[in-house]
């Protein structure tokens, strides 16, 4: 991997105000010259966003949210948070299209509206795509990637804030990762699909059971610019190990 390397920490529905103490070591690491290529971005639950923004204030670590509502400003949507509200909190990023949200009913159509709202509010978007195990077994992976990209990015004119996270659903939280050949093939397909939409070279991340033990199989995959890490990022020591083993 060359240039900047992205390390996304998705804390899902975990963490409390006491979890922030563990981040000091990571802040120290982020200041070392050796790791200046590391672009670290935390996605805590909504409840901790403000604390994370404050904690990382004098660092180059960014903060994002794990989802947002499709209406970009304000509205009568009980329990929802808009892109405008995230921006107001100090967020610079949002994850959209995560498979855990797709599984609870979020459609490509909803995701597209959310992406457009986040673009309007100048948030950077980690757009998650990936096939389920059934789709993989039925050799539908490329079909699914095409559908998710075309539907999710419909009417998008400005791609500069879009990152793609390729996350095979069968790999998330299972400890199973794709083979090098499989991953490179799917990443290359994603790049071809994106090239039809924009001249910009979007950052492509891989997500799915990344940990410090399997990193040696992932760090040399051509075409990827970093990792979206779920469970292993919730333990700061593990997350630091991932960063160290990627940039050594
Ligand atoms: C994720 O939350 O997107 C993810 C990849 O989780 P995990 O690393 O736990 O598989």
C-alpha cells in the first residue's frame, strides 16, 4: 500500500464514556513520524461522538457517525439524526450502507438518499458494499456489487468525498476472510464499475474480520487503501497492532 492508509474503527453499538481512556496510546502513536501516512477515523455510537471529537481535538484523528437520516436538515423523525446534526457535532465522516443496516431493512434507495444528503452537508462517506454468502455461492458477487454501486451512487455528481468499503457480508464478524485472488478480483471489478462514473480514483477499503493475526494476508492486496475494522478496533491495543503491522 502506498500513500495514505486508512484505518476505520467501527465501534458499532459498543462503548461507554469510560472507553475513552484507552485512546491515549493511539493518540501518541498517531503523532509519530513513522505513522504519518495513517489516516485514523473513529466511528463511535452517536452517544459518544461529542466525547470523541473533544478527545481528538488536537490530533489528526477524525470522527464519523455510523449512519444518518436521509433528510439532511431537520424534521419530525423521532430517534433519527441528520447529516446537518452530525456536521454540527464535529463529525467529518459517515458510514452508509453498512450490511448490518441493510439487514434491518435499509434499501439501496434509502442509502442513495442518505449519500446525497451527506454530500450536501460536506460529510465524507464510507459507502459499504458487499455480497452475502448466498450471493457468493450463486456466483452473484459482481452482479450485486454493480447493483449496489449503481443504485447507491445514482445522481451523485461529485465523487470527491466518497470512499468505498468492500465488505463481504459473510466475512463480517465471522473470522473468515477472502483469499487474495478473490479480493483482488472483486476490488478490480469495483474499480471498473467506478471508472464508468468518475475519473477520480476513489479510495477503496476492505472490511471483514480484519485483525492483527490475519493482517499479513491482507496488507499486500493490490488496489486497497486501508481497512474498516469492527470488533478488533474496539480494543485499542488490537487496533494499534493492526496499524503497526500495516505500516512497518
Ligand atoms: C464492520 O463492522 O464493518 C466489520 C468489518 O466488522 P468486523 O471487523 O468485526 O468483521
